[in-house]
C-alpha cells in the first residue's frame, strides 16, 4: 500500500472519528426537524416546513511535500503537516463540518456551526466555529450576537468549505495574514441597493479570546473591524479593516533579557515583545465569475507593533470551465518589511558582556527570520464528478525568500532557507 493511500485512509478515519463525536448534534437536529412539524414551523408561514435545517461540508485530502526538513501546514494552528512529520499528510486539508440553523420567526434565527479538523495539540476534537443569534430588523438591517465569522477576506465565510472554493485551499500567503477566523461579540450589517448594485456594510466588535498554537497561546481583546462588499452582476469587491490588541503567553523570555542592558535594551524589548500590542489587517479583494470562467485577486497588509512586524501579501487566480472540469492557475506571495536588525550595540559595555550581547542579537535576528517571505505558483484542476461532490488535483511550487523558511513549520537542523519546495495535493470536497 502506497504512502498516499495510507494517508487517504487516515483522512477517512479522521472523518469517521469526527462524525462519531458529533452524532448527538446530528440526532438532535434530525429529531427536532421531523418531530411535530406543525410546532417546528412556528413563524415560518408554512405549516409543512421545519424551523430547523442541517447542512454539512467536508474535505478529505492528502498532500505531499518535497521538503523533508520542515512541514507544510495550511494554517498556523496545525502542529505538523507534510514534509518532515509525514511524507503524505491527511491532516493538512481534511476537515468535516455541520451547520444547524433555526428560524424561530421571520425575524429571529440562530446558527450553530461545528468543525472537526486537526487541532494545535494534534487532536481532532470538534470545536464551535459559529454560534450566534440573528435579528432581522428590516430586510436590509440585521444584528448578530455570539460567535461570528471575522470577515477579513474575500472568502472568509466559506474559508473552511472546500467545495465553495476553486482551489484545494485559499492561498496561505494571504490568508495567514489573519489565521483567526472568528470572534465572540456583535456585528451589524446594512445593505444599500442602488439600481443593480448592492453594497453591504458590516461592523463588528468582539471581546477577549484565546487561541492556542503549538508553542504558545495568543490572547486578543478589543477586536473590531469594518467590511464592505459591493456586488454588481458577476462582480464582487471586498474591503475590510480589522484591529485588535494582541498578547503572546508566555512572553518571549530572551527578549526580556535585553532589559538588563539599560534604556537601549529596554527599548528593544518593548519594541519586539508581543504584549498588548496593536495588530491590524487591511485587505482588498475582487472577483469576477460569469460562470464560464473566473478571475479573483486579493491584497492584504498586516501590521503589528511587535516582532511580527509589517507584511504584505497578494494573490491572483483564474480558471476556465470546460464541462465538469475547471483548470486554474494561481500566483501568490508574501513579503516582509524587515527580517533582520543590528540589535543591541556593544559599544561602551564591558568586554566580558560581548558574548552575551552577540547571543541576544543572534536570537533576535533568528526570531525576525521567522517572518515569512515566499513566492508560490499553483496549478490545478477541479472535476465536479457528481452533484455536490468535486475532486481537485493541485501542484504548488514555493520559492522561499533568501534566508527565510516562509510559512513552513517544524523547521529542523539541515533545512536550507531560501530553497524551493514542491507540493502535490489531492482532495475530495462535498456538501450536503
């Protein structure tokens, strides 16, 4: 049995484990949908309809990386992936999700979305992605309270739904600019119609949240954002700005060691430490899809008053539909404003401290070198072989920036920064 087949079996096994975790939700949704439809249809105006609806989506995929000294991962939350940890990884792209919607009245509704995928601790416990109550004041004004999507990017709403996207995964160069997909709080949407143009303005505010990564925890507070979607015929324009106060716990210990060197060292520690630092993402995207073909592009700038610094990313993608097949091509990149610094000056310090200064500066530059710089060319094809199912094949060529490990994780001794990495992926996507 080949490594790819073993990985696909693992992907299927992960889906079965996820479904078993979620059986109580599915059973509850089925019972509430079928039992006493006259009561369940309250407020819908149709006595034969249920107030509950259950939808699902999933991706079963495997990916291979040519780099065996680091892992390719789809998000920063994944502890391992394809390359060093696994020649073929089923965890990178595979997930399964379910969404339960309840329409209590014509104005009041609720949504619960649960997703099962690889977690930061390498488990597959399902987590709540969305859980909110929505009130429709008018056909064009609504408010949601609870756990809601963070509308940073063009496909934020469908980021986890592989079937809704042309690629196996959204370009990580741009979508890693804000890997946090949700917030707990409130958002307000207002739609304006001018002729055939519809403009939707959305504003949101969220409270403190904690996100776990393989090596640390990220705490966000005072999260707020504003987004605008403008739709005309087959065209969609998206603009957004998101801001938050971000802290890393535990703090990076060696940065605080700079403080022993007086005001100069304290300034360096304050500049790069990630404790209650402002973090913002500005994004612009557009897509045009007249059905026969599609073209889409996005640009984003992420700015943090910490070692994360300022980065810019973009991608452009297009494809042409030939029957049930859609070949596509994507170019993407991410660059950083600063990947090294002079650090602490040794002038005026006792010679005995020179080795300590050199070690601290080396550690700081090693930290800054983790800022990703990479350029990716992706080619793939989507085949819609039956209704609500597709299969995608995708090949990626990732050229890492000089001295950079790009977005790769689990970098091991012997890894060559600035190298070229090739990926091959296959994924089956479905909705129901």
